[in-house]
C-alpha cells in the first residue's frame, strides 16, 4: 500500500470540487443576469399547453398505478433482451431456445394482464379485482 493512500483520491476530490463550483456559478449567473418579468401566463402552472382545471390533489384511479407498474415491469424485462442479443453468437442454439422460453413467460404475463382488463382505460370496473 502506498505511503499516503488517500492521495490517490485527490483527483476525484478535485473533480467533485470543480463540478460543484461550475454548477454553482452557472446557477448564480443565471439568477443574476436573467431577466425577470413575471406575467400571469408565466406564473401559471404548465399543463402541457392546456389550461389547468380542478384540484391538483385529486385522487387517481388504481388503474393508473397498475398501468405504471406494469410499464416498469415489462420495460425491465425488455432490458434483459439487450445483453442476450450482444452474446447470441456465443450462446448458439441453447441461448436461442432459452430466450424463447423467457419471451414466452413474458408474453403469458402480458396476455394475463390484457385479459384481466388492466390495460383497458375505457372500461368501468365490474366489481371484480383487477389482478
């Protein structure tokens, strides 16, 4: 071990310090030099170009959260396809059949969610559970 072990971290500390100074300088200069002319349009909340209506603290349907969780779930499952595609030649036919099994399991989950009606935004709840 070198005599001064923490000296090897000096470039990292210097980098973090410079990044902090540059970020602070940019924000401070923007605040000092920027024009401030507040108007009613600028001070209103932005809602994708539409006039905001209703209370911002309204309750959302459970289906909104279910679709969000399912999006994350299937998105993460799709991420596993990329490493497989990179090393497909090394895996040969074994890797191909294993990925077909994986995709089949994902599709079974997708069709289950689809048949349960979780992805149907237009339907009203019939009283039975979503999942």
